[in-house]
């Protein structure tokens, strides 16, 4: 009876999986550590980026774009000196720019499965990586 | 008699080289030195990129970062013998002056070819600085930072 009762009710909506991702700059060097991240499609991603530099005053951020849009985003970053428009259509998610020693965060819903490139808007040719979104 | 003099001469030369250029193991902070030298190259490459992209307004900012990397090198050798520190300072100042010239020229003569010519001179000055350090601590000033942090290229891009 109980099984029948439970089986007949409206199916509860599944809560999206919450995923915490952490990424940092390689100290003062122009690398992301790690440079690959993974999450499942539809997950609520809480990404934390730490600028681990101690010497150079360059600012960094983390910007996620669509598969096939890395070159276009890189060009935008270079043309705009790393200051992208708030509504840049190439951007899926991004953290604020931050100074050495600072930590910033961004939350977004993981897009459909695929390999999504990410860059630092102020060093798009050096600081690069890929977010693998799985099904 | 002559054959005895040659080994003695070689030993003397070897000793002189050891005194003139401390080995990595003899430096007080080899990791800090290595980091500072890598940062100098990294910023030098950024100079080059900004010039190539004709982003001349950005060049003075790169010069500021070069000075920060230079300061890191000064800190990394602060506990070394005075004679060695003096040599480092002399060549570091020459490199700093060369990059400062590029920075100044970027405002007054925003010409990519002329700036690249000055950049080549600045790299030569930086090379002279690097010559003071053991080979295993020296990055190659002419090697771009490609391959670091690139990660696997997205297949669709």
C-alpha cells in the first residue's frame, strides 16, 4: 500500500548537484593550476579562483567560454586589454579580476556536455585551460 | 717540466671560474633566484607581445612588472657575497635601463619595428645578467612561454 502510495505521487524535482571547483594561478607565473577541471552537466558550480602571486602586480581572473570560441574570446581580451563587457556573448561565466593574494568566486550552472575553454582575460594567450562537462 | 705546468694551470683556471660564478648549490636561495629569473623572462616576453600587438599603451605597465621581477632578484641575492651582488646589480641596472627605454619609446615613438629592435638589445642585456648565474637556474630569454598551462586544446576550436 505504501509502495503504491509513494509510486503514485508527483516525482520530486531533483536538486541540481552542487560542485565546488578550485583553481589558482601558478604563483606569479602565467599558468592555471590545475589547467583542467571537470563537472557534470546541469550541476551548480561554485568555482573559487585564487591569485597565488606574490611578486608581480598583474591582475588575473577566470573566464569560461564556449567550445570553438577560444580564439574569438582571446581577441576580445587583447583588444579590450582584459576588460570585457559585462554582457559579452562569448562569456559563460567569469570571476572578477583580482590582485595578487586575493580569492574570488563565481557560481554558474554547468552547460551541456563538452570541452569548454577558459582563460585569464588579462593573459589569454598564456593562462588557459579546459572545463570538461560530462553527461 | 712543461707537462707539469699545464695541469696546474687548468686547476688555477677552474678555481678562478668557481670563485667568479657561484654554483647553484652555493647560492643561498637558488629557488628564489630561479623564480626571479623566470619572471624576468616572462615579463620580457609580455613586452614583446604588447609591441607585436601594437598595444603600446600597455608597455609601461609591463615595465613596472619588470621592475617588480628585478626587485625579486635583488631580494634573492641579498645574502650573497658583496662582490657577486655588485656584479648582479650592475648588469641588472643595464637590463632595467634597456627595458625603461622601450617603455619611454612606446609613448614617444610608437613604432613596432623600432621597439622590437630595442627589445632585442634589452634581451641581450638580460642575457648578460643571466650569465652570472649557474646554467641550471637560467631560463632561455629567447624561448617563449609556450607549452606552459595550455592544457589540452579543445577539439572543437
